[in-house]
C-alpha cells in the first residue's frame, strides 16, 4: 500500500538508516522498520488484517478513525486509512507507548 507520514521524524526513521529517535530505542526502531516493510508490500487493508502478527486493530474512544499495529508489547504504530485520487493511502501518524 502507499503511505505518507504525518510526522517528519517517522519519515526520517523509515528513510534514513542512521537516524534514531532516542525515546523509542533500537529495538522499537527495528520493529518499526520491519512493520513498515509489511505495510509497503500489502495491497489492501484486508492484507493487513490477514497477517495476524501485525495485530492490526481499529481504535475506539479518542482515537476513532485510527488503527494500530503492535511493534512490541509496549509500543504501537498509529495510522489512519485515507483515500486520494489513486485509491487507498495509509497515513502514518505516530508511535505511542501504550503503558
């Protein structure tokens, strides 16, 4: 699927191998890059749902309209599914600590 980043630091984390975000650490960075590879290779939202290891979930409450992918037991990648002239688009919002 195509995607864009709402946060410039996350874009850099994906594109620049030597860029790090100290607040998330090396293990979460590695998991983020791995999961972004899955997102890039997915053809549709149903692909994301079918790959159970992603733990792709629709969020509720104050995060209605957003989805999450588990990076590890503590950290989640938050994203939205949008549309543009070319079809569906994933908008990568943020990495959050769920604990």
